[in-house]
C-alpha cells in the first residue's frame, strides 16, 4: 500500500519514470503524449538538455541561499529578463514557488499598498464566477469555482464575484461580442459602486481562463474596458497569468494581446516549465515605490522565495523560448491545432464549443448541442475521458463541475511548444478515440 497521500484516494496512478520531449514514459514502458503539459506547465517538454544543464550547474555552485541574508545572480538576472519584457509599468518581481503563492503575494501586496498610501479602508476584492486562482485559502476565496470552494467556505474571506467573460454561455441572443464586453464591464462597475469604490482593493481575472473552462479567451475590448473601470475607481487590476502566461497564448504575456497592463501580474507554470517549482508576482512601480518609500518592507516571505536553482532553471527555460523563436511557433501551431480540432470535432454531436488562443485550446462537451445542455455531472464524463485518454497514451486535462447547473465538462489542451505536425496528428486522433470510448453507451 502506498504511503503517499495521493490527489485521489480512490484511484491508482501509473508510475512516471522518464520523459522524452513531449512524451512521459511509465514504469511499464508506455508512452503518453503530453497534450496538456501536465496542467499547462511543461512548455519545453520533458528532457530539455539546456535546462537540465543550467540546473546542474547552479546546484553544483549554489543550490539555495535564504533571501533574508542574500540576493543571488540567477534571481537578479531572471527579474531583469522578465521586467524587460513585461507589459508597461511592471518594474519588479517577487519570486515564489507556484501559482497559489503568487496570488497570495499579489493580494497582500495590494492590501499593503493601500495601507502605505493611507487608504486602509480598501480591502474588498472582486473576482469572477467560474474562475480558479489556486487552492490556498486566500487564492481559493478569490476563485469562483463553487465545487472547489463549497466545503471550505466558512474559512474563506469575503470576495464578490461578477460574471465571467464566457461568450459561449454568456452572450445573449443578438448581442455582439463587443456589446457583451461592455455589459460585463458595466456589471463590474456596478459592483464596485455597490460596495463603495472607496472600499474596493482589486479586481482579479485571468486574461484567458484555463482550469475552470478549458481555455476561454475574452471578447475584444473587454479587458480595455475593465482597465478603464478599475482606473476610474482607483481599484487595482490583478491579472492572473499563472496558466495563460509565459508564451502559452503566443505572446509572453497574454495581456499583451488585450493592449493593457496591470498593477500586478501573477505567473507560474510555464515560467519554470516543470523543471523546478517557481512562480512570481510582477509588481508595478507605483506599488513597489509606495512600499519602498513607506515601511520599506513587504510583510510576507516564504523560506523558498527566489530559490536560486529554481530561478536558474526558469531563466534557462525563458532564454530557450526566446533563442529558439518558439513564440511564433506557438502561434502557428495554435492555429493549426485549432483548425484540426474544428475539422475533426466541429460537427461532433457532443462538442458544443472549441475555443482558445495559441497552444491553449479547449473543448466543451454537451449532451445536446442545440440546447447547450451539459451532461449530468454524476456521469463524471471528464473523469471517463481522462481515463480513456490515458489508455490511448494521451494526457489531456478534462475537468468538470456544475455552477448554476450550467458548467459542464471541458477538455484543456496545452501541449509543449516543441510539438511538430506529426504530434498534432497523434493528438487529434487519440483524442477522437478517447472521446469515442468515453462517450460510448452514454
Ligand atoms: N491561478 C491559475 C489561473 C491557475 O490555473 C492555477 C493552477 N491551475 C493557479 C492559480 C494555482 O497555481 P498552483 O497550482 O501552482 O498553486
């Protein structure tokens, strides 16, 4: 019997023993095409020689130095690298070990900023329904995923949730995407006014939604309007790019494609590409300066922040993405993948929507396309698909859950940026086989 407290205590897992480019290999020698990058993590695949060498070198010179005593060269260089490429105004980087920690740091930085500038009454957060921002208590409170929150709600801080930018289900009859975006920004503004704008600290959103919907890009203009609403009321904008950032959508930051910047941006997953656990919160000059010129100390800190080996790995990952020109490749492969998904599943009776950006694509499954009726959640279709896909030798990231009876089953595809066209063929074929097997008899 395993002594590991596994994610699910009702299933067993194959033992992964090695990686080979976009494949993971188990102890039986079975190969799995990693079409989800784990959970949108492994953007360089599983055996990148440059990253492995960078880790080896760092570990053998200096594995770790506690940040209350030292700074380190890999941490300084990685911060420079990110700030040089970040959306305007983001001028410093707070390093952590993952996505939830990056969100926690962003929330506390927002709070401390307002205390430093004498607006300590600003403490209310607004986020969106059907969102996911992590599983620690602050991040969980921020997210609007009912299934994840429900049993922990008594422990969660009070956060207001507005409608997500989810065109497939949110667009009204005859409404244009632009009008939808305007309506949602107005809803946010109404919520701010209702709470009293002087009490609102920040609005948190993912530019392209991942874990709760399987890759949903915003409608054009939505984020520009959100930015205007936040500015009008002195509310900070926190963009969660933990999943969609670091090149996943074809630009280093997803916000670039919205033509906006943010006060705080969180990143993780693709930052270290799974070679080391690392996340970060990018901080605007305004927030940094308010703290630097005020108390001078961010009241936070974990033991492993700015871990030297993790920073060296992330730097090697990001340099590889740049020097190998992988972002144009993500855009080209993303279009190719989207086209193949539409060709194969566009008329599928149980695929209601295919959406995404770059190598971040999602399929929404429905019992009935015309009514967009979700499958009965008790069928746990997402779990069946995951199992069937693993049997086919494919990792995809299906998820489910029900919100207002509306959210159904989704599949997230977030493959490594190093795929070639043959891998795309394999991906689509195996997904088709897995869907046929999972839907059989339903
Ligand atoms: N934010 C977003 C948008 C995410 O997708 C996730 C993870 N799926 C997180 C935060 C939390 O990241 P982690 O699991 O690394 O704590």
